[in-house]
């Protein structure tokens, strides 16, 4: 739609930035914390770029005061961070660890000191290894109760100060990478049946946590964050359009419909049943999903890229695709399901060095699609550019990141004009941090952290980049000066 005048961002808009515990904290075995599945997975040779780990990460655990001070000086309105389950319950269940709880108390209080709204992610992939050892983690239904117990502990402890809660981060990514692509723990390949069952457990954990939170704090705002890569059909051929509908049902609505409507898309479920991989429901699950969906306050969206969809004949490409984890352009491989769709590169769009399309309008597109389908408010919980940053005379001149963010924010503003209710925009990320599979060379932050790929080198000094000062202005002018 075209509007002569922009109404701009709402007055109380939350300009934010995000991180995740494993990617920033370090202190992997301190103050009672026990290993998470990631602490173990990164030690398997060949799993991460140059064998990088989050053992030390950017040492946010010890340097959080400095990090939050820089946020305060920037005028940041919200800081989205996750809590490490294995700091709170080192064994996943059982004994709670007071020192772990205390750390997040301190972090939350530090944010409040600078009027920064804490936005807490309950789960950003770092499952306690103990639960993997006890019953294979997400694969077992017992995870649901342990998750809700953990989440409820957080709600009770922090709910007086934390109003914004994201239950799960990118359920589609951690399950897809964990049980289909073998790229995340537990490293299983094409285990489709388990993949869909694991997802059902995660949906139940999400739903029951939403209900538990609303019972304790009816005014809290809650949702989960979905990694949404909107799809464009490559042509107006009906078969390409139909391929796109298939793709969206299986790759997007399969998650967002459950969060927003409390039910799976009918065609996707029919397809899974035909393959014999549909998830098993326990009695009452359908009702719980529905009830929780009616209480969800927003759709969390992590937006990085769009994709193109083309019909894929029965004798066409059969591949889960291959990610580029090197930073060498043009090394990603095409995904395709015979008889349905394939995902060719979009020639109309530039890409990052990791082959992610750069598509600012895709962000407006995502917001419009969600608004039409669900009519829910939206929290953009992640958006940003991963790049090689070079220190020059002690500074980082990241004009490419400013351009990326400016273009995305412009489109987000148009989404606001269109009537989408956008509550927050969190860039990924605040400081530089560990990219799960791409080490420390793929940087996203407003604040440069002096550390090398090597575990032990670098002073960890924080250096605000040009984008830091630019975003400060954006916040000051509520998105008017870009
Ligand atoms: C999202 C995750 O998938 O994208 C983040 O929620 C992640 O944890 C971010 O770091 C960027 O991905 P990558 O692979 O570039 O680090």
C-alpha cells in the first residue's frame, strides 16, 4: 500500500538488540553451572567452524555491567537475552542453583537501572546435557514437565520485573538442525519421525509455559520467536504458485499456526500422515494448544532472509540443501523435495558472504503476511547483518551494516503505516558474539569485541562501531532520522 504521509513508529516503540546466553556469556562451568548439549556438541571434531566453543564467548557473564552501561549510553529501550537452563537447574530438573538465579537477577536489575526493558528468552537452544543423558531430551515427553518447571521458576523469580517473555527461540531451526540436518545437537540426520515428535513436545512446552505464566502474571506479554523466511514463487506458473503454498504450509505455517491458532495446518498434517511421520498427541494436547494460542500476545519474528520457490518434478532434486558456513559466497547448496518444491537462489537479490539474501522489503512482506493471517502484534526479535568487520585505527567503519539496518527499518516503518502492530525491533546482535556454526568471524554487533577465532586470544575490549552511534540517533528520533 502507498501512503502519502507516514504515521511512523508508535511512541512507546521498543528499539532493542538481542543476544543468547551460549553465544555471549562464557563462564561455561562457573558458579554451579553444568554442561548444556552445546558444551558437549562443540567438542565433537568438525562440528563448528575452526572448533570454536562458547567456553569464554565474549565473557558477558563477567562483563555484563560494562555491556549494559554501553546499552544505557546508547539509549537502548529493550535488551533481549536468554537464560541458560543449566545455570538455573544444572541437572535440568531437581535442585535449583541459587547462584544461577542471582546472575540473572543482577542482569535484569542492571538493565532496569538504565530504563532498559528486559525481554527474556526462556530457551535459546542450550538444553542441559543431563536431560539428554536422562531421557534424550526433547525426544521424550518428560521434557514438557521439566521445561514448564524451569520456565515457572523464572516467571516466579523475575515476573515482578520482566513483562516481556519469549518462550522458545526458533523452534524450527533447533529441531531442523538437530534432527534433519545433523548440524545442531543431537546431530541426527533425516530422522523425520522424531523431528515431528520433538516439535510436538516443543509446542506443548511452549503452550503449557504460556498458560503457567498467564496464571501467575495475567498482564505479562508472551510469545515464541519464529525464524521466518517468507517465500516467493519464482513465476506465475500455477505449479510454482502451488509449490510455494506447499512450502509455506510445511516450512512456516506448521509453526506459526500452532502458536497463533493452536492447530497444525490441515494439508501439512495430511501429508505427514501419508508418510507415517505425523506426531503422536496425548489426550488433552489439542485443547491445551488451543487455550495457549488464545493467550499468546505477539508473534516473535527473527527475520534475516526470504527464499524463492519453484516446482520440483518427481525426478527433480532431492536434498535438504547445504548451508554456507565458511563465508565464501556461492557455496550454499539448493534444497528440494521431489514432486513438491525446490529453493533456487533469487537472482534479483544481493546476498551476504554467507549466501543469505538481503531483502529489506521481505521484512514488510513478513509483517503483512502475519498480520493478515493472524492479526497479532509482532515483535521483531532478531534482524541483522553477519559480516567480516575490520578494525582500522582502532575503529570499525561498518557502513554496510548501517545501510542494511536502515533499509530494513524503512520497510518496517512502512509495515507500521500499513497497520501492522509492531511492538519492538531487536537487532541481532548487541555485542559481537559466537555464531553457532560460523565461529567468531561472522560478526553482527553494534559493539566490536576484541577476540580472535582462537579460544585464548584477544583482550575482549569493547569498541562501539559506527553503527552504534547511528542506532543511538535512530532511537533518539524514534526512527525518523535514518
Ligand atoms: C538465529 C539465531 O538463527 O540467527 C541466533 O537465533 C543466530 O542465535 C542468528 O546467531 C544468526 O545466525 P548465524 O548462523 O549467522 O550465527
